[in-house]
C-alpha cells in the first residue's frame, strides 16, 4: 500500500458506526501519520494547520477485511456455473492457465480495485502459481495491491498432489487415455516447493508497505504429511499465518476420513499445524470435537458464504463456531466461484444463512456478529490487530458511506443496515492509513478504463491459449460430476446440507 498519510488530518462530523450502539453518533476523528489518535464529539481541538475533511452526511465504518480469496481467479469471472468444488478444481488448469506475469499482475489489480470500491481495505490472498511460486510472480501480486493501496497477506497456494492423486476413486474412474492426460499435470516433489517457500520467506521485501507473507498448503489430502509438517515449522520460525482449505466440501471430509482414519482437523492437529496462526478456510464439515480443537488452539475460521452456496458445499455452522469460542472472519473466495469480491454481501449472507438452519432466533447469527466477523474477526485471523475498528490507536482504514443514498433512507439501526441493506453502492470514499484511495466513488490510484481494455485482451488471448486445457476439462467433467456426488452421498456424522433427504 502507499505510505500512510503523513501529518495531521481531522475528519469532522461524520456518524461513526459502533456495534455497541443502535444508531451511529457524530464524531470528530484526529488522524496522525495514518493512525487514529483522538475520537471525540464534534468540535474537538486540533493542532494548528491540521488538514480538515468534512464528513457531514456520511457514515463511517472500519475498512472491511476479506479473509480468504485467490487473485489468480480474478480473471476467471463468469466462467462457470453448476460446478461443485471438485469440478472447479478440475477446471483450474483451464481457468487459470495461459498466464503471463502481466496477466498475474492484471488479475490482482482488477480484484484489488473491486475490493477498494466496495469498502474493503485488507485481504488475505491465497495465490496459486504453477509449477512453483516464484519471487517474480509474488512481486507482481504484491505490486498490484501496493498500487491500488490495500493491505494484504499473500500466501502462496501450494501442493504436491493433484486432484486425481488426492481423490483415488476419481483417478480409478478415468479411462486409460485420460489417466495419461492427468498424469502430465503432476506437481513437483514437495521438497522443491518447500525450498521455493523458504527462499520467498527470506527474501520478502513488502512487509514495510503493509503487505505480509503467509503460507497456504491448499488442502490436507493434496499435501504429503511431511510437507505439512515442514510448512508448520517454517510458519512457526517466522511467525507467519498458515491457511488451508479445511473440510470445504463433503467429498474432502469423506476422503480425509478414508485417508487418515480421522477427521481432517484431528489429523492436522496431530501434525502440529493448528495453533493461533492457523486459519481454516470454509470449515463446513466439522463436528463438535473439531471445533473444540480449533478453539483450544486459538485457531480461526474464515466463512465464505457465497462460494459455499454456489459450489453446493453446504451450510457453515457459524453459530456453533462462535459459541465454541473460535474467531470467525469472512471472505468472498474468488471470482470463478464467488463470483464477486463484495464483503457487504459476505456479511449479509453470513447472517441470512444462519437463519435458515433452525427455527430458534436465539441461535441465529446477529447483525452485530456478522459485522464483527467482516471487520475485526477477519483482522484478528490475519494477524492484523491494528485494523477492523475505529478507535484510538487503530490504523485509519475508514470507509465513508453516503447517507443520502436510498440504502440509508431512513437510517434507523446502523449495523443492522450495514449488514442487511448495504451492498457497496453507497460507498463514497475509502482511506487506508489516512490516505484516500477512493474519492467520490472513483479510484484515485488506478485507471479502470485501462484495466477493462487489458482484461478484454486477456480474455481473447486466454481463450486461444487454453483450448487444450478446456477440451481436457470437458472430457473430465462428466466423470468428476458423477464421482463427486457419489462420494458425497456416503454417510457422515456431520450434516451440513440444507436438504435432509437421503443419506446426506
């Protein structure tokens, strides 16, 4: 991100959202060198020469924090429908194939622009690059976030087993010629990938610009146990967040049980991965013991309601996770399965999905809980304690909503309306570290017209460059679409589908 705004800035007269109060109250905020130093009633005294910003008629809330996405998927917007998670993974060589370094940077820049325009100021990006993560590739992603002005944690998405190696029944269902085709998708041995991670950790140069490094071994069964242990050691040595997709689909849970003879969470815990820096993405197919382990170890969960629904993965038990004492944050996942990067939508869906899981309102997730998940919950999960709140000592990552927008007519219950009524269309300004990256609804840092032109050029090149990968997916899809649901039909003690018919 750009350097924080230097000097003093006073934001006068805006209404400041606070989950502890039904209706936001007018406040003045003094920001010094990108940090909030004073919050008080309108008219607070400030040092002579302090720049002033008139926020009257605006509602202020902390920048939203997207706890889980993948920038390599941002150029995959609109590419698929009626895909399970396993079909999405099978499509990945096509969806994310044919990329140049310019494409990697473009993809991240487009996503960062959308995030900023929709009130998000920080993100965890589990970015994939084949066959290995490279300094050049991660620099391209970091540069994109830096250019737009967002904070980020970048965690290379890594594995040493393909989808077909991780799900043996899928490989067994392939005819001989397709087995040969998917064999060519084999990933490097895990020690080569791990060596690349070590080099990247040691050479990371972006932390001073608000862009941290994390580790992202993608899915337990896609990684050798020795690889997972090595990642845990590396994360511990350097104090890095470690994030994984955990029990995202029922297929993952079933295969995990077959592979390890225990749940995915219990297996990861036995390997020593689960601790205060561990972030479980999705975590749908968990039981009470799994949640107890995550809570006892101080781990976090990132709930991704939009992609969970689009991929048919099931309903996350947010109430149970919160009641267990787990930090819960929110994410959008990526554009090939999300399909947008709208954290207002993530908060709304997190609230609404809890309300279709049972008839007792006391068990539903409240607007305040969904709001906290999208702000300080995600911030805590990412290890970014200075954001997600508007309070003295916090970083000045602030979103300004136009109270003259129909979303706020009338303004009755601030946080309830933020969660259930706001959709990003009322965003007027966004500042990160006191520096405005969105003014009057327009990005100040990148040119959207240029991005649009480059995106269309990429789409045309991508369609030409990935014809073989698309044709391969179209041959694989009917098999994956048959095997995946058959595995998901197997009995499991956890029930996370909306339907209660059959063995689900």
